[in-house]
C-alpha cells in the first residue's frame, strides 16, 4: 500500500475544487503534518477544519525536523513548508502529492515518487462536491 503526504498546494486545490471531502474515505492513506495545518493552512478559516476531517494528521519527529532544516539550507527556492513536505517524503518514504512544479522537480531528484492532484482525483475516483 502506498501512503501519500499531501502538501498545502494539493490540499488548497482539492478544497477549492470541492474534492477534499472525498479523501476522507481514504483517510489512513493521506497524511499531513500538524505543523502545516497550524502554521500554514489557517486561511480560509474552515480549510484547516476540512483538512483535519479528510486527512490523517501526524506530528513531526526529530528526524523530520533535522531533515527539514537541512533542506531549507540547501534549497532556498523552497518554502519552509515545502521543505517539511519533502522531508516527510524522504525520511518516511511517502509519495508526495503536490501541484508545485518546482517542489516536484526537486523531490524527483531525491528519488521521491510525486503525484499531482489530477493523478489523485483520477486514481481514487474522487467525487466533486464533498466538503
């Protein structure tokens, strides 16, 4: 079974396009860091609530924090949260789900499998309209 780490770009896209709620049927397969929810996904206000309902929330480990700092220092073009997403994919072996082309290119260089929102919507037959 593959596990998917969702970056904020993917979650915002699925939220805006009304696919986010459909991910809840696969909740144990899609993950996001609590740090991203509390520090990055705060607007619109109901986005963080919707994400918590649809995605399994996980805590950062010391290994993740160390890798995130390493990536921040190495890739100045990535945000702190991009580096956090990439750290989870590298350290824990998640498939990274993002629509961010720059992040995707860097992730692939690290051997990370990357999927886009279109890949996920099509592969999981997500229904539009669920919140």
